[in-house]
């Protein structure tokens, strides 16, 4: 029996609520409900269910336990929903670095791909955009699928830009095969790791009852573990850009070889969340930042004289610029 239902949380793409119920045995329980309509609705709720379930199986309690997903009609459209355990969370406090990073390392080390390949069993969604997660042996090829997704979504939102399009093509055709291909060449290997997939400050909270860190809104894939931290480089990072988090993580999981290319891989991985943000927010400065990062990587790994020049003055890793990420609640 439902006791109460009230709006809860803030989301640009979904409607969310807290549901309090009395279970058949007479006990009470609270659930978190997420509802969405549109083209990517099923992928979002199904993907979150499988993502949360995969993380729970590896590191119990790191994410709210998923209960189920499904769909219903509201008389006008088909609505898909996700249901999981409700946690009353503090969202502004920084997570305790040592315990969080040991759990993230545990997730990456123990969350192994069921078939040894990169990908995920079902589509997942970041923001409102679906991520290609077909199974691949090559990490460079798998990442390029995801990169081409966000390039396409960004162009659909913001329109063509010839100089940017040329940099994107060089990044996909030359830089990614060289920079990520090196991870699986000359005797080097990497194992696909289960990553949360959208790990940034607004998807992390502190449980008000237990004091433990809780991650939410996962969009998992079995990937190179370092991809998890691309968004920590982004202009909206405000806790995770502190070096203490990465330093503690690397006590458990060392950087992949070639180690001296770690920062360049991190820059490459940050382009994905930047373009996902740009695709969801027309006119966002994220597109310009990502473009400049592309130029940096192209100059180093795939020089092409027809491209524009990288500008250090637009590089936030140089300037330290911070751009707040604004979430507008879906009406």
C-alpha cells in the first residue's frame, strides 16, 4: 500500500519522486522512482537497472539497490520508469577520499567483463543520449563508437562547424587508434573493467543514516578503467579535480602503460562528457573546450597542417577555469 508520493531530486531529463509504502509483511519502505518519455526512455531505465545491478553484485551498497523497471501509459504517451531503494543523501559535502577510491578501485578490479570484451549487455544513456555499447575486443574501436555518438549528437544540436568537424575526423581516424591502440600493442594488454560511466560530483551523495558514500545514476560499460575519470578533468569538477582522489586510487590501480601518456588519455576521455554536455545544452562553452583539447591531441599524435592551432589560453588544465554545471528540473 502506498502511503505517500512526493517529488524528490532534480533532473533535466526525467521526473523523480520518493514513494513510501507498506509492504505485505507490514513493514514500511521507501523507493526512488524515475519516469521518462521519449526515444531514449527505455534505454535509460533498462540501462540504469542493469548498471545498478552490476555494481551491486561487485561492491554491495555502493549504489542504491535496483528494484525494477517497466512502462505504463499516462493516456497521452508511453512512460518508462526505474524503481530503486531510496536513500536520504547529503549532496554538497565532498566524499571521503580514502574509502571512496578504495571502493572505485574494487569496482574496476572485480567488475570483469562476462566475455572478456569491451561493451555492455544493454544500451545505456548518459544525460538523454544513448551510448553505443556493442561488444568489441579493441578498446580503441569501442571508445570510437562512443566518441562518434556524442559528436553526432553535438552536431545535431549545435550544427556543423567545418574546422571542428575536421578535428573530430582526425581524432577518430588517427589520434584514437594511436593513443588508445598503444594500450593493446607491443605486448601490452588491458582488461575491460566495469565503470560507473557517469561519475561526477552531482551523482555522489553521503547517506544521512549511515554516513557512507553512495553513487547513483550509473550508465555502466566495461571499458578501460581510466575512462571513469575523464569528467574529473572537466570545467565543472569541484571535488574530484583535487589530486588526492586520483592519488589514492592509483595506490590500488596503477596507470596503464604507456604511463607517460596517462594525462593525454585523460584529456581524450574528457572530450566525451564535454560533447555530451554540449549536445544537451545548446551554446555550451563545452564545445569550444573540447575542440581545443582535440587540437592539442591532434598536434601531438596526428599532426595535420590544415587544422587550427591549440590555444593554451583556452585550456582549463592550464588556466584553472571553473564553469558551474547547471541542472534545470524537467517540468
